C-alpha cells in the first residue's frame, strides 16, 4: 500500500511517497525537485552574504564567489538538514501520521549529498501508532464492587497512620519485620563484566508478615528477603539475587540473574504514635471524632478504589476486544513509560512509597504478555482520547498534583517540582487521560453490583492463573 502527493508552498516543494514496510512501520520517501533545491541554496547563500562581514569588505558586500568558497560546504549541509526536517514534518502533517519513534535512515541507504541543479531524494523509516476499529461500548459488562466501611477497617487505618506518623528511632539491630534501612547496593548481572549499577542510598524494608517474605530492593522483587535481613544489624552485608523477567523494560536484564550486594549503613524502627496523639496531630479533639474523620476518608478512598476497579475492567475489556498489531520494535523507552505511568497512578491513589515500589517490582516480574498488554492499552487510550475529544485542562492537572501531594504529605508546588525534575509530567497527564476516557466508556457500559469480598476472590484467582 502506498500514498503519493506533491505539495508546494512558500517554504518547500516536496514529493512524498509513503509505504508500509512492516506492521506499524512506514517508509517515507521524499523528493525535493532540482528547482526547489537551487532556490533553497540561493536563499541560504544570500542570507549569509547579507548578514556576514568578511575582512576587507563591508557587511553584505563580499563577492558571492568568496562567500561560497569560505562557507559553501557547511552551508550545503545545513540547508540539507533543514530541508530534511521540513520535508519530514510536512509528510507527518499532510498524511496525518502518528509517529511513536524518531525517524531513522532506511537500512542500507546512505544520506545523499545536496547538489545544485539536481533533485534531492532521501528516505526515512518510522514506527506509527497502530490503527483499530472502535468497539461498541454498550456491550461492555462491568462489575461495581460494593463494601461498607466497618470498625475493623477504621482500626486498621488508624494503626497504619500511627506507624506513618510514628517516631523513628535509630537502631543497630538485630532487625525485625518493618524495620527500615539505607545502605550501599552493588548490582552485578550474570554474563556482564564488572559492576552493572551501584548506589549509596538504597532503601530497604524488612517485609511485613503478610508479605510472605517477599520485598522490593532497587525495584526488584526478592524472594525470602525477610530471611536475608532478619537478625542482621548495621554494618552487615547481605547478598540476594533474582531473575530479571522476560518483560523487563531493560532488555539486557531479561532472563538474567541479578545479584545485589547490600551493605547496611543505617537503620530505624518506627514506634507507632498513640491514638490520642494522632487525633491531636490532625486537629481533632477526641479519638471518637478522629474515628469519624477516618471513616469519611476511608469511604472516599473506597469510592476511589471502586472507580479504579471499574476502570481496570474497562482496560481489560479493551485489551480483549480491540485487535491491533503492536510495532515490532518495542523500545525500552516505551516499556519504561508504561512503568512510570503506573507509578503516577499508584501515587495518586494514595499508596505510600514502599507500596508503590513493591507494586512496580511485581509489574516488572510479570509475563511478557502482561507487559505488552500495557503497551497495547497505551496505544488504545491515545486513539480513544481523539475519538472522544478528551482534553486535559490545567485545572485538572493541578488538582491531580495537589491530590498526589496530599497523599505524600508535601506541598503541591514541591510535588510539581519533583514531577517536572524527573520528567514524569506526561505520565501524570496520561493517568488523567485514561481516567477520563474510561469514564466515557463506563457511561455507555452495562454495570452491575458485586460484593467486594466476592470481587476480591475473582481478582486473586486471576492473579494466580
């Protein structure tokens, strides 16, 4: 399949031919006629003559031959690069392409020289977002988990908050569950010489009893991490290992044994804050009133989690119903972006730092199919954003950042700075986009209630399958 067009405007006359060289891969052949080449070179040379001063001549009065001799080669190359950029941009705009990669030279072809009196022809290759048919959203069957907030839930949340706002105390060991530590981590990878990565500030937490011994270290889920840490003390060094999943965003870690030598430099243990002190800290007069406040917060969180569960179902149905072919070259950048988008989503849902890192480590450890499905969903949501005409306002972005800041107990402006510094603002925007697109679909879907306990059983069964 190919498309061809000829476009002429005040800036560039270019012939564009587009062919599909592979699924989601376009080869763009661009030809600038000889007359346009000469006009561009003449314009560039005239600009140099007018703007430059050469020894012995007034500005703009140097002979053309002298200027060409002095700057001719650089001028030709600069003109060629500018023409390539303009021609590529025009091809993308005229043919409404949706690139997901930077243009690259076609394999086996070299970039030709730009020569006066001769047409300039070159070709590039890009990956584009896959196309698909929009499904019928009224056929989507979505379950709405329902649950009442009980006194047990309230007591559990107060306990969690008591540890969150508890008093840290420096300890030497021996370590027990939930002790936190900082240390130097040195990572080596099977088959690679030398140190792969090292840091002096690696955070680690002894897994809680309910975590069945598993914990995260440097974003990797380590089995029996509790066995490695329990009873150890500051100054000790432990060595743990894990196998990089076949879907890890870094290709060189897939299927490789990753070893981490962790030297514990300092540690702390949290003494939980008493209930009365916790109430006073939140500006509440009595513990009973504090429980009411916690109940309200839990109900808001429940509603948020309920909506999140429904949106996750929408994502699963989209992955199942939408038939697309993914680009052959799934880059590390794309893999990493799906991880970072999930990070922003988890933070905005109120998970603390340790819980977020654990969830991300679990995501990295899942099958290649799961990882590819997340990338597939990224393309689907991007296309549906256009379909529904969804826009993200500055007010919505500020609101999401403020919510994340409240969850992390920092100021909104501080949270924004952290996000911008780490280059994750697009991931925050994508989280908002996905939520808005999902809500548009939910407005058309068939929704039925299900008890949250039963729903959790279904979710757990899926996780084990």
